[in-house]
C-alpha cells in the first residue's frame, strides 16, 4: 500500500511500543516458551495462558494476566490489509512484566492510576488502586502519562506517580 497522507507533526508514539529507555522485563519461560493461541494474539493488550495449553497465550482469561504484549513487529499483515497488530496463531510471543509502553485506554487516564486488563479482550482501562472495574482485573502497571479515551498513554511498572 502506498502512503496516502502526510501529517504536519510526527506522533508521540505507537501503541504497544516501548516508551522509554527503561529496562524491559519479559515473563519467565525461556526461548520459544510462549506462542499465540488459536485466535492469534493482539499486541498492545494483556494476555493470559491458555486453559488447555499453558504455552499458548490468549487475549482472554481469568486471574492475573501473564503480561502485556508489546509491539515487537512480529504481527503479520494479511492480503489487502494496510496494517495489523495480530500475531498469528503458533507464532512466538513475548509477554512483558516490566517496562514503559505506549498503549490506548478505554477510559480516561490520569497519572498514578492503576492499569486494569479486560478479561475478555485484554484491552487496557484505568482506575484507582483497589477499585472494581467491570469485567477487568487490576494489574501491576500504573498510568505514567494522562490521556483521553482512545488516545495514547504510557503505562509503566517503573513510574508509579
């Protein structure tokens, strides 16, 4: 696909990409330990171990997620698609448990809030520590930059305020 537009200013970041030079910590498991489940795995969302095969990861689950799936360019752009954030089924995936990453929230985000993972989609939402966010579970991540619904924000395990 050819470029169709040019913006005056470059964007601040890309969803799922590292947002700083802070260390990135991958979930333990070793090389090739995790792969995208049967439905693929969408980057810039949280992921859980598959209930029948703990080496497979899905964007849906129960309890705490294994980690955040960052955009390390291992998605596949299909025929007639202009972009993709989906890692195909069976392809290696690397969930992270530490770092600073750009993502998009389904709620208004303010600095210092906790990050919640939706149990059916892996999407990010925000709220006060200990709050109940419908259909979501609190993670170890914090909001490090403010954002409106649908805008890019930084989530972090390093910066908590």
